[in-house]
């Protein structure tokens, strides 16, 4: 979950470190903007998708899904 004080770190350095370490999937939830960013590692680089209110996000590598309305 990002906040004003951590958003830049979460979207920059932390994401880059996770990518280099091979973390297969990384989610960022922005409660203020009511959005979720999903980063999926593909061929060594993260591909991102943005989801907003009313959408369902499915974890790429398992059967887990989250209905975003339940977060806000």
C-alpha cells in the first residue's frame, strides 16, 4: 500500500530491486486514488497494468483474485 511519503520509493527503487531479484509479481495499492498497479515479470522486465474501482484483479501465477471494491 502506497502513501504520499512512500509512493516514489515503491514505484522506483523498490520496484527495480524486485525486478532484478526476479520477483514474479508485484502489486501496488493506492488507497487515495482507488487504483491498483500490477507488475508482472516477463522476460526479465515488469509489464504493468492499472486497475480501478469495480474491476477484479487476478494473480497471474495462482488462482487468487481481488475485487477492488472490497479495498476501498
